[in-house]
C-alpha cells in the first residue's frame, strides 16, 4: 500500500522537482535536496527549514534533544534514537520529496525503494509553513504516523476528525485572534486595517478576525490580501497603499504565512514613496522578524515601534554549551554546515593550508549581528526541543506499558504512539510541565514584543507583555511604560474613526460609515450615560436626577416652603405682624365698646369678624413647613371655615344695616327682626354649610402629602394633594358665593342715609377681596413648586388685610384721631 502511494505521489506532485531544486526558492542554489541523517533503533523525522542562518539553530535544537535523550539513562534506556531531517524550504513539492525520503530512507525519491524503512519511523516534527504542514498532515495521517508541528497555527489542524494524528507544541490561530482582539481593546483601538497573505490561511483568518472584531465593536477600515509576488501584482499593491493612506487608521494587523514576509517587508519599505504616515504594525507569530529578515539584509526601520506576538522563549539547559561544541567535524552528515560556518565565521573549514580563509578550529563570532545565534534561544528552537521530548516520553510510556503487560517490545508501530500522545503529561529538563489538550495543541500563552530599531540600524526586541488563556478566562498583561512607539507618536497612539464619547454623551451613527464612525451627542435633560461610548442614554429613577455633567444620577433636592428660607420667614413675619394688628384693632374696639361707632352695625359681629380675620392671618402657618397628613387636612379646611365665618359675618353686618335702616320707617314689620337673632342665624347657617362641605370632602377623599416630580426639573416638590377635586372646588365655590352675595348686598346698601353706615366700606372691601381671588386663579394655575403655596398665602394675606383695612381701619381712625365724631351728640345731629 505504501509503495503504491509513493508511486502516485511522485507521478502527480514531482514533475518539476529538478527545476524547483535549482531555483533560488530556498534562498540559495542547491543541486540536490538537503537531508541530515543519523541511524538509531528508532527514527524521528524532521522537516526543518534552516535558512536564513539564524534558523539553523532550530535544526541544532532538534539534534541536541536527540543527543540529550540518548544520554539520559532514565528515558528510553537501551534504546537509541536516530533522526532523518529534510528541508522542505516552505515549498510543497520539496516537502513531498523530503517526506518520501524520510519514509523510504533515501536522499532521492525512488518509489518502492527500501519500503521497510518505514518500520523505524515513530514520528515526525515539522513546521514553518502552514500550507506545507497541512499537506504533510494529510499524507502522514494516511499511515497514522504522529506529526508534531513546532510553528503551524492553522486552526483547521485542530480538527481531530480530519487530522487525528496531528499535534503541535504551539496554540492555534483562534487563540492568537483572541490575543489580537484583547490587545486592540486594551489600547481602545476601534478602527484598524488588515493586511493578510493571499492564500487559504489569509482568507480563513480574515473571516475569523472580522467576526471577532465585530463582536467587540471594532471596525475594519480596510482589508487587503497581499500577493506573494510583489513586482507582478502592481494593481493589488496600489490598492493596499490607498487603504494605508487613511490617517485615522494608526493600527494595522499584519497576518500571513512565513513565505510572505519578504513581500510584506518590501511593501512597508516603500511607504515613504506614497506619503503614508507611520503606523503601529501588529505582527502575528508566524513571523520572527529578527530571524527571517536577517537573510535579506534589508533595514528594519518600517518595523520600528511595532508590536509582535511570539511564542514564549524558554531556556534549554546545556544548549549553549552544545552550540559552542558544534563544528563541521562533529556533524559530518550535515552538508550545509560548512556554508553556515563560513557565514558565521567568514572562514572555510576544509580549505587548503595556503588558503587565507582557512578555519583554525578556534573561531569566534566576528559578525555582531549573529551574536544572537549563541546568546539567545529562538522561539522555534524551544518548540522543536519540546516536540522531540514529547515523542520520547510517549515512546517511554508505551515501552513501559508493554513491559508491564509482558508484551514484545521489539516491534514498535508508529500508530500505537497516538494513544500515549493524547494522554501525555511530561516534564521537560527545564522543569516545565506540559501536555496536549483535546485538540492536540499545547501552550496557552503568547509573549508580546516591541521591536525597536536602534540608531545603528540593529533590531532589538523588548518583551512588553503577555497573553494567557485558560478555560473560559483570559488575561492580557501590558507594561506600557516599556513600549517605544514609532517616532511619529509622542504618546500612546489612538486608532479610531471618531473620538471616544465621554460619559454624559451617546453615540450617533454616521450614515454611510462603518459602525465605529459616529458623532457624540449630549444626553437629553434628565438622562445620563455613565460609561464611554455609550449607545443610549437612560433616565434616572423618579427620585433621582442627572448631575450637571449628566454622568450619574443624584437624589433630587426635596423642596417646600419652609421656615428656613427667606420667603417662608417673610410670610411668617407678615402673618405675625398682621395678627398683632388685628389684635390691636380688637383691643381698641373692646376698650371703646360703648361708643356709638363700635355699637353701630352689631358690636358682637365686629368681634367675631375680627377674631376670624386674625385666624385667617394665622392659618397661613399651616401652609409653611414640610407637609404631613395632619397639616394637609387642616390647611384647606381651616382656611375655608375661617373665611366662611369672615364672609358670613360681613353678610350679616350688611343685612343688619339694611334692617336697621328700614326698621326706622313707621309701621315697618322689619322692626321685629331687630336684634342679633338674624345675624347669628346667617352666621350659623353659612358656617354649617361649609362644615358640611368640608366633612364630605374629608370623608370621601381627604388631602394628603404628595411628592411632585413633574412640575420642576431636578427637584421633588413636597406639597399637599387636595384629594377630591370636587370637594376642594366646592369649598372654594361656597366662599366665592358668599363673597359675591356680600358684595351685591353691600353695594345696594352703600348709599343708605346712616352716619356710621358700614355698607360702603364693606362694598369696597369685598371689591378688593374678589379682585384678589379672581387674580389668584391664573397665578395659582401658572405657578409651580413651592411658589404655588406662596401664591395662596399671598391671596389669604391680601384678602384678609383688605377686610381688616377697609372695614375697621376707618373706624379706628375716628376712634383714635377724631373722637369728637364718636359721640351720641354727633350721631343725633
């Protein structure tokens, strides 16, 4: 079966192998494919691209892990691991060639040759290109050979139905998308651009990123796919530059397969020609800028200030010493080590003695840019190291179980290893505890690097944060003080279509623009927004109101006409002053009670009228202060009853004047009505009617305290609700009727020939009284808040003062100033 597969693969996929091998696709010309082989009891395959030079460290990490395991007496004792490394060079056809070589055990893909070598192969470690890894996963999956990728993040490979034997020592791209979105949220970047590779991965990740960004209300200003050939796709390149010219977009996400990095760099390298301002580039983990771009010898300035996600770098104990011991003699099967050696040390290992470039065997690093080769462990070196150890620990578990069950351990099948890899938990030599999750992925952490271009044009990476995810929770840690942004920004840049709407404002979408392009509109009066970029403003509870900035609800001020404010104090003083004035008038009348002017028109009614006027002045105290159930019931009923007594007394006095005048006529029967019987009857009758009205009002629906939140903005007015509107207006209506009748009767009696005729004074007093209350109605209806009560108090004071002033002050004037007019002799004239 395997041999048939080899034949079909060679016929379908390798017609141009020779041409491919001679291209500069692997960055230099090779006459044949690269292979590095070392025999052992079991073989671990490796598909590792070694160029550029710094990538060679990844191959050495693979060899170091194998050597370290073979020296470990506790891990796979009595078993020697070998390796077969092929360089796919990020090319599908070369990858297939290398895969067949690993399976067949030959450097050249010869179908059906040494098919039995497959029995030694227990697993394969690969990486670099997603497309290559995906191709290999399908092929190795046919044989259920475990495949562990050290760099590929393509999320489709997490599908265990399609790829049941695929594992990786890195998270998948869904995790990276989550990290990118969290980074954008951290800096409040809501308007970003996307530049992706023009391949299946770029298309898939564009959909994933856009979906994740839309969920977080982050808009995509432009989406461009970059072709792999920069020079032959000018139209698409110009489209990209047009998108980048948007000044409001300062953050651009660069996402693509490793083989696109040169195209991306050439694109960014030409930004100045298109008058495009500096941007903050957010770079995916597929690119190790310091490593990949080193080969091209291009300047790093376009990446200055960029943020890049990388796999965490971990130490490998003893690896640095291992690197120092590496030389072409220690790796004779590595056909490229002499080339690497020349690039690192600028000498030839196997040269003639008279060659000035001959290596002396004690070379030191002469090129400062390659110092990182020894002093820094790349993220892929550690990932490869972990992948080899994962296969070794799974093999150890399988051997241990076979020995425990007394099974034969000599015949190892690669497919048997998958069961142990899925349940594997192991500890690396550096003490790190690792395992594969249910999708075959490893690690839930990414580091965030800030790439800085130094004045000497060298690239420096500063770790400024990390992103972790476990279960349903994730955390992003950023140390902004360490970040050095591009020179165009003197502080943390923003990337948004519109300014952030501060609390107190809401967003209003601009028609024809993306969702994050909006205007900020102030919240309506009485509504608030308490967070940035609020979409709606909401109303405060009835008892609360928006503060001045409309950012929070505060309790409304409770107001009422109190004794503590100026208006309340003034009205209280007026009440007391007029009450004292009424008392003074009463004392004058009592002192001069036997004088004609006091006796005229019923002295007792005068006392009752003065007493009721005094009560009218004092009843306004019930209208001042915080209303409660008692005061609400008393204020209107006491006012209605006292004014009823006043008006009925005035009516009785007027009727008394008429009776007195007509009783003097000879033979008049009205003489029989002389005395206090009629006046008292009028007074009692009117009083009982008003009491009945008030009793019915209180019995049906009495007044009660009411918190008015509608009349005045931002305050609560405590006032009395009159309860039954019919009862309230009935009481006032009866008062109006009494006033009207008193006015009419007094008007017709004003010219009666009597020395002390009160009718004319009563007429004038009732005219003022009616004028006050008629003007009270529109004032009452148009006033709000505590001033409603003040208007009613003014009406009570004015009308009561009109009665006192018009009826009694003239008499007091005569009593005090013109006593000669207050005599019996003067009356009889």
